[in-house]
């Protein structure tokens, strides 16, 4: 029903009916991401003459196509917003290329929760004991099991990693439609005993895995700003990432703590992982300091509060 035109109209009316009383009472409306809920919410906010802040994460911009047979609610929300924030500078530039113009914009990177804290090598060893990880080397990936996350490239890279570092365990945290396909890939490559599919785990456990890892590996083909990579860096774990727009941006900002390789290139990915495993190091003090100074929840919250106050003024 929702996929039909009638279903979309019915859902839009329901969103407007439920949202209008809340929006009427608010001083500022903060719209996150895209989709019918946020698009209709932005329209209602406009009707109520409420200042609106729109935050864009990635897919809403990367996959934007102006509709030809229906109102472009997303573009309308974008242009009428009092302020638009982006998860990365690359995302902001992409919006400009698409003709989504706005005078009041800023880049606000995603915050890193307090549970993701820096671990020395002793702290790393303790995290491994708590998780029951016994191999010498540990790789971690945290992402929905989806084609864009490209865990298949990481599995394809594992045989080459194991040639030089045979005592290595890869932990993949997340669920998704590709689980069985990835498990079959691991079996076919004869690396399944070195790969743990941990499933969907809570944030506290993700923080433990990030702390326990030697390398956090993010082969995603499309990222605006990968929060999971920032979380790993906060725990003291270097990152190897594919050259998605977000990966490139993190590489520019965090130097040697973020190694960038070509997308969907298992050989390059394996080579970068092997180098990191040989070094066996934690992140630099400059990376830790930048996260504490710019990316903690209190700092990001203060930035949004400033934006809200500017909208009201």
C-alpha cells in the first residue's frame, strides 16, 4: 500500500495530522535525513512558519534525483530550511553540484559517544580477553551487510592477509540481506574459521570490538562520513578505508591513522592491512586530541545549539 501513489498520499496526510500539533508547539524544527516523514514535516513546519534545520547524512544527497511527475519535497525542504548541516564537506560539495543551493550551510561531523575511549595496548589486550578473542591479530568491520558496505571485498582480501599473518581473526558486526552470501564466500575461500559474523550488537560491545582491534577495516564504496571509523579512531585503532568520498576526507584529516585504498580492490586492501598489522600501533595523540576537541557529543551539541539560536534570532 505504501508503495502506491494512494498509499504515499495517505501516509503523508497521517504524518501531517500527527506532526502538526508538535510542530506548532516547537520553536525550532530539526529535520534529519530524507524520506516522507521528514519531507512532510518540513512542509508542515513551513506552513507554521517555524525555522527549520535540515541535517543530511549521505544517501539523501548521493542518490538524489529530481522527480518529474510529483512535487520535489526534498528540494523544497532543502531550499526553505533556515540552515542545512552536512555530515561532511564532500557531501556539501555534492549538493552544490546537484543544484541544491542554500545560503546558510555548515559541516557538522557526527559525534562520537563517550563509550568509545582511547585504549593503550594493555587496554586493547584486556578488551580482547573480555570478548574471548584469542588470535594474535584482530580486524574489525562494523556495517550493515549491504552491497554498498562491500564486505565481499574484505573477504576476498583475507586469503592474502592470512598468507603473511595466519593467526588473524576478522570480526564483522552487523546484520543485513547479504549475510548468507558473505558466509558462502568465506566458505568458498576457505577462510570461514578466521571470520566471525557477530550479528547486530549494542554500541557498548561495538566499542569493545573497536578497542580490541589492530585495524578497523571499512571497504565501503559509498560513505559521507563513516561514524564507525571515527569511533574506531577514538578507541585508538587505525583505520583502512576504501576511497569513498568520506574515506578520502577522513584520510586528509587524520593522516597516517587512516589509510585510503582503491574501492573494490582486494589486493590493495590486503596490502594495506598487512602493513598495519606489521606496525601494531595505536592512533597518534593528535587524532585523539582532535576527537576530544571537536567530535564529542557535548561539542557537537553546542554547535547545534548555536545554530538553533541563530535561526531564532
